[in-house]
C-alpha cells in the first residue's frame, strides 16, 4: 500500500498576499481574509517535511493579475516561485499575455517543469513545452500531462498567440495517456481548460485517473467522478488549495480523500516568503497608499450575469464618453474590494490589463448578434464551445435571456437606455482593449487614454460609488 498527497493551486492571478475573499453567508456576500503565498509556502513546506510523497502542482494564470506582475511582464513573481516548492505547472490563457518569447524566458527561469501537450511553436511545428512529465516518488510513478487553454488565439488579444498554434488537445491527451502506459502508475491531467471542458474531456479520453482543472475558478468541494476519473478544481486567487490524499494498492488507486482547503488567517506564514513578497510589493507602495475613491458596495466578480466590480468600470466608461452603452469583458479574476476606500493598486487588480479606451458605432442588429454570440460562448450546450468568461458586463443595457435556448435565440428583450432596441439604429458604445468586440477592431476609435485613469476620474467627479440594486441582466 502506497500513500500519495496531491496539492493543487490554480488561477492565483498575482494574489501575493493576504486579501479579502468573497463567501456566501446564507444569501448575502461576506468577506473574509484569505490566501497569499507566505501561508501557502509554509503549508507546503510542512506537508513535504512530514511526507515524502507530496506533489504540489499549479494549474495556470500564474504570471498575471496584479500590478507587480503586469508591470514586470511576470518577472516580479520569479523569486517567490523559486521557494514555493512547486513540482510542475501548466500555463493558463493569461500566462501568454506577454507573448511567446517572454513566456519562454519565464519558463526557463522556473525551478520546476512546465507541461502543455496542445500548443506548438508555429515556426518549428514542435511542441512549445513538454507534453508530460513523470514524477517518481516512493513506491509510485505519477504521469502528469499538461493541457493549456485551447482558445487563446480566439478569445485573447492577437499578441498573446502570435507564433503559437493551439488545439483542443483531445487526441494529444489520448496519445499522452497511451505513452504513459507501463511507465506511470497514476495518470494526472493538469488542465487549464475550465471545469465543463475538463469533465467532457474525461468522458472522451479513457485512462485518466485525476483531472486537476483550472481556468473557471470553481470551488469544487466534492470531486466529480466521470469515466472512472476524479475531477477537482481549487477556486482562485491563492485563496484555496485542493488536497487529495490517495491510497494505491498494486499500482492502482484504491481510495481517496479530498478537501478544499481555505487558506485563512489561522494558517501561519513562512517568514522567508513573507520577506520576498514584501520586496516584490515595495516598489508599488505609492499606488498601495494612494486612495482614489470610495465605494459603498463590496466590489466583486462572483456573479455570472453582472457584478458590482464591473459596474464600476462600465459606469466610468459611459460617463467619460457620453455614449449610449458601455461594455467590459466578463473577466473572472480580481480579488474583492470591501466597502470603504479604493486605492490605485486595487484599481490595477480590478483591471490589470489597463486597456486603452475606444468608442465604436454599431447597429442594433449587429449589437444583438454580438450579444447572442457572447451568450453562446458562455452557455453553449457543447462544452468545447464555451469560450467566454462571464456574460459581457454593461451599462445602459437591459437584457432578459433564456440561457438554454438554441444558439442565436436566447435574447428575449433588449433595451438601450430604457428604450426598445432599434435594429437599424446606430448606437455609440464605449469600451476598452482588444479583447472586447474582437471582430469589430477596424471600426474602433482609440483615444490614447487608459481604463484606470478613466475610473479614477469618474470616482473623483461622481463621489462614492454604489452599485445599483436593480438587476439589468436577467436570465428567465
């Protein structure tokens, strides 16, 4: 009999220190302090000192999400990663943010291997990373296959995927499982595809024992079992770890116990890591101390249709550009901001890409089609067609929709500024960045002004922000 512990983290998004995290208490949001790399490092170090059969794996979105990481193109976090005790990772969609060459540079600096079986270098047609690794522990060999987000080229700005080719990875994963036969006792898929896609892939590919899922920020408290495969995911923002204790008999998994561990303030810090994080944050003390406004509402992104954090963004956009509508991408990242002061640093956590502002004219018909396409990317019946984050965030719009209607037929009612949409009428839209309305790039007018400055000015002019209580995006 052999015991093995697998620890999973995913979608940390640059959450380096203790921060607010949102939990639901009955039907109300509640903030608690969680997370940070010093507590995770201490937890991992103690586990590994007690048990030699521990694997600590990261599911991606490791190099992007807060000001120190974005400003340094991911390099700021490298000193911390040298001490984290990770045994491997797969890149997430945001890890491609700085382009192919920079990601290659970051990967070379890591003291642990990088795996991804479904992305190739277009120049050489060779795999960009190893498709899998084998970790040999006491009494067990573990094969770890990497599967990155397959739609970087479709859903992210063009610069993310330039020089790279992505695939869904179903056949590549199947080939890796086949290659690991006779070499590994346990096959683990380390994925950044999102929970729906990972469950579907486990259905399609035999021989995977465990899927460590990432990308969709799901807090899976009980493993999902499909096709003799366990599928788990550990939330986001370094707030949680997934802990899977496995018993193997004769080289096969016989029993397991799983726990989603919330890394709260009761967990002690690793002093060395705390010092490293303090050094990483020190150059940004000005932004961390610069109060740029106030909010009466908790700013968060924990709801699918609309969320207070994004209402702040789109309200600022519509105010700045006197437009009919404003939109922002349905991002999942960004740790909550409690009611009270908002700092400049927190704005960079809310919208770390700090995209350039644009306006765009669109007919009602074209807008309707764009919104239907977005709903399909969120709610498609085919998990492999679910390519969005959340629903596009907006101001000036009222929409009721049926999420499980056929593609192109979900929207039931659409109002702009309280009036029924006119299909032939043109509407002025404010937004920011190349991830939003990718197909309309040629029609955008950019202004050389960036989102964080627009939100700062909005808070200065309008005073304390309060999210609207009335819902404007309704699933019916």
